[in-house]
């Protein structure tokens, strides 16, 4: 079965740029989306189809996908961006999630 | 306002059954694929199942195939998950979500708040 790999944790200073990666075999040929989940809350879609932002998601959130790696980039990171982030792709008609990355803003 | 509200969670013994429901409002359920996703305590997201807008296309994760059954009643604006032969490892918060899909992508654009399933003797 298809697997997506994310780093368990990423740290960033406020105002800096955070990059969270998601890797999988030939991932660049698939569409990737990203979810943000804060403690005790439901996940929220922040990027879909590699680069698109849903309505209401700040422009600070952007995505890319090429080769074997998709990346979620958060520019000018704020304390409120501290959360778990999950990548997700679709393979052989099944939904696959990455293991999640805890973003710490310190 | 688009809303999904899950219910039916609770405490069940291993081997037992539970039926989860998801009530949809603010949109026409029959226009969308729907999905169940779960999250064990302290763990990541795990996709469970999805069902097409008409109910004809259904897929399950290997971990639940043969034990769980997804269904929908568009007239009642409701999604269901029948869970049988429950195991300790099925304990999780179960989320229902509205999905968008085409041949090349599938993503969950709206999520409910979840319902908690505990499996313990």
C-alpha cells in the first residue's frame, strides 16, 4: 500500500518561514492536500490539489509538489499556526494520510 | 451554514457493535461523496471509508473491511457507519467529512467535530 512520510516535528521562530515535507513514491504525479489540526479540534483543510487554498485560509499558507516530495510552506509564521499538520493523497481509489507533523512556534 | 454532526459513539466491549450517524445540514448531501476518518488517542488521522453521492461506489481501509459498513440516506441527510466485531484498536474519535473528488484527487473539505468510540472490557 502507498505510504506518505512526514517528519514528526518541525520548529520555527515567529515571523519566519516553516516548511513541512511529505514524501512518497512518485508523489509529484498525485494531488496532495494538507490539513491543520489544533489540540481538541477537528482537522481543517488548508491546501488542496497541491497549491490551492480554500476560502478563508490565509495567503501565508502555500503548497508545492514535485518529484517525490510535497511541501507545505507557512510564511511569516504566527503563534496561532502551532498545530499538527497532515498531508493526504489518493492512491488506487483509497485515501492515504501522512503520519503528521507537529509544528512548534517558539 | 454547512455542518456535520456525528453521534452514536460510546463504550462497547470487544466483539460488540456500534452504529455511528452523521447528520448533514446546510448543503445537499446527495451532491457529495462522504467519508469517515478516525483518530486514535494521541495518534494521527486514519481514513476508514468513503461512499459516493449515490451510494454505489464504496471503499474501505484494509483495517476495517469486512467488519464496518458505510451507508447513506440522502433523503434523511444522513451518513452512517455500522461497526461490528469491534476491537480494542478501533477505539478512536470518528469524524465524518464531506469530500471532493475527481479521477485524480480526493480531499475532505468539511469535517464534523467527531464522536468518540471506546472499546474496552
